[in-house]
C-alpha cells in the first residue's frame, strides 16, 4: 500500500487518536506508518527497518495506543505496553510522543531510565500505568526488585534494536523478554535488519511480518552530504568556525569521538562566542535534559555531542550536522546525519576527514550506498589535494598505503609534517592557534557558562585529537 493512497482515517485508528493526530497537524501517514499500522492492528508481530526521521515512533505508538482504547479485564495496575529504547533521550522522546498521541485516550505513560533517582521511579511505578518506556538496565533492576507487575502486558516494542545490540543491552533485553507474558505482541524497529539483529528478531518474535521502508540508496535524500579533507586539528577548527558562522546555519550538532573531546570543543566554541553546550553520557540526566530543553528552545545553537547521547534527538531547527570526528561505525553516520532534515526539512551533513580517514569514509559510503562529495572551500583548501575516488566501491590506487606520499607524515605530525609549496598554508602552519583564538574573550566569559564543557581551558592540552 503506498502512503499516497492512505489517510489516517482509513487506517482504523480510534477516533480519539485521530483527534490527537489532527491536533498535531499530521495529514498523511508516512510510508512506515502506512505499512506498519495495519499489520500491528491485525495483531501480527513485526520487524521493521526504518531510519529515524521517517515517523517510526508514531508507526508503533499509534497502534499501541489503539490497544488501550479497549479496557483490559485484569485488575492489575502494571503496563499494557512496554517500549525499550537504547538511550534516555530516545525514551524521553517516545514518552512525549505517546503523551501527545494518547492525549484523548488518557493513556498513562511513565518513563523509567538510568541516572534518575530511584524513590521517584518507585513512586511512579506504584501507580496504575498503561505505557512504560524504559532503558533496559534500569528496567531490569526494578523488575528484579519486584516493583513492576507485568502480568497484563500485551505489547513489547524494541525501538532502535540495532543500537541496543551495539551498546551491549541484548542480554538485559533477553532477560526482560523472558519475564514477560508469552502471549504478547512484539514489534522490533531497527535501522538495519541484517546480521545479528535478524537472529535476535527470530528468537524474540513469532512469525513476524517484515517491513523495509526505504532502500538504502534512498536514505536521507533531503540531506546534502559533504566531505572536507583536513590537514590537522588547526585546519579542522578553522573550518568548523567558518561553517558555524555561515548565515544558513540555524542550529548545528557537532559530533566528536569522545566525551572529553565534546567537553573541550564545547568550551572552545563557547569561548569563541557560540551559544554552545556539550551533551554526553557522563553528564547527569538532569544536565542532559536541561541541555536538550535549551536546544529545543533555540537557546543552544551548537551542540557538541557524542553518538550515544545524541541518538534520537528530534529538533526541527537543526540545519547542520558536522562530523568533527568521523564515527567509528558506519551505522552511526546514518544516525548522526539523521539529526538534521527532520520532519521533511532540508539538512546539511558535513564530515571532516584526514587522508588517513579515507578508508573509513569508504566504509560509510559502502554502508549507505551513497557517495559523499569531497568539497573544498576557498581559503580553507587542504594542503594535500583530496584523493580522487570513484565512489563507494573504489579501492586504494596503485597498491599505495594511506599517507605514504612524500612530505606527508600522517596525522600526528600535523602541520609540521608537511613541506608543500602553498605559502598561505605554510603561514597557517607557522601559527599554532587552533582557529578559535580570534573571538576568545580575555576574561573567563560570562553568561551561561555551565553550557560549555567542564574542562579547564587554561590547563587542558590545546591539541586534543
Ligand atoms: P521519528 O522518525 O519518529 O523520529 O519522527 C520524525 C518526525 O516526523 C517527528 O518530528 C514527528 O513528529 C514527525 N512526524 C511523524 N509522523 C508524521 C506525519 N504522519 N506527518 C507529519 N509529521 C510526522
């Protein structure tokens, strides 16, 4: 069934849900919604591959809420629907969506995630509830303490199951599944259904229907992807600064490979005058929530984040994603760039790569099936020309190893290793500044200092790659 021929009205959803959708301004179901909702309403287990930003949250939340329209005969107060998510942020988002779409059904939803105080969660769990959204570790903790009655559970939903697998949550997920009523409906959503996810799905699901929404090549058609080859950290920082001051940037997420890098870079950007905050897993849940609220309200313009913390962020104002460091896993690239281009907007995803990173770039291109175009900005040219590539499947040319051409001594040598003839760049090499110096205030700065990272800029190493 194509989404063009489907409206929410002919999907057999309860009138109270249709009313909430109308209020949300949704007119047409997205393809994943058009395909998944009838299968779930028909009572099937489901495994669906869908990228974030495709409307997958409503694809499972709407039919789950439909279940609640019929009262349950049991006197138990436990949840009828359980949603497991890999991160706290995603749990918060699913919880918010369930509240929004379940407003007129009066669905009672509760979110139970790690990093939050137990007494509050104990209180929430002692009240009657319909939908429980949780991260696996904390949920299992409560289940093992006997705080949740799962006897009337009718539906289990695993959101971003591939991520739960990557993060090592599967043993917890399996234990949770074993403790739930066998007579339940199970839905599994994942960016990919390949490999281990397929095996796990076969264990957890019963004769599931499979939905694959977009072929990989069609992914993120509304996101322009660019690649900049960079010489060293100095070059990266200057390029980043140049991109961030661009008029077309509304809000941006800058991804780093480690929590520490996120803190340090956030601090540098803050000092350079950007409304910046860091977001990573070492922050308390309260601090993460405050940062996300500021991002949603536009008080934070540049979020410097790590993969896990940023997964699931759905803020429509994010026009740019910048991969300051390339992701370790190609799948994470897809999740990162999906933070922009939300709800049908256009987005731009920029990746920085050193020459040594170009095999990682190819891995990403092979995963997405899309070429990431190498781009050069006048005045920010890499000293070493971008390597010519023939697309996702090309191989290293003439058997050369990466970074073994004359003059280039690899990343650790940085600017000093290059002996090229570009005088502009030699001048840049001679200047040890990191690219944010121009607008760094002489004092400690003022305003919402806590938004920046937690490192001490006076003491920390400047070259933090
Ligand atoms: P998701 O893929 O679940 O993260 O959803 C991406 C965004 O699309 C969210 O901001 C949703 O509010 C929005 N959305 C989901 N379904 C629809 C729809 N049928 N029409 C318009 N917007 C939608």
